[in-house]
């Protein structure tokens, strides 16, 4: 993410430089600045795309963990009910 902020900062700096280019600046220099801005924006887009993919993976992992938590809680409640049932059965049969 730090790379994104660096690229954004660079793109803004280059855009500001483009705004202040003197009329005497050559076409080649202008094209170079435009290419630098385009490159920075492409880097930003790539980084944001990767971040979006990471976010999707995190959402999927959270959903998977929530399902697992639910199954574990359900299993724990089931085991607790069986334990209580077993205790009542033993108490009723006098095997304690």
C-alpha cells in the first residue's frame, strides 16, 4: 500500500509539472512527462487491483472461518447436551 501512495504522490507531482510547463519546452519533454504520468497511473491501477484481490480473499477467509466457528459451536452444544443426558441417565440408574 505504501507503494500506491508513493505512485500517487509521483503522479500528482508530475501532473503539477505538466501544468507549469513553459511554452518553450520541447514536444519530446512534454511526451516524456505524459509517459511518466501514464506509467505512475498504471502502477497505481496494478496496486489497487492487487489490493482488491487481497480484500476478496480476506472476505472469503472470514466467511470460511465463520462457517467453521458455527460448526464448532454446534458440535460443542451437541457434546454438552450429550454430556448432560449421560449425567441424567447415570443419575437415574444409580450408577454414580
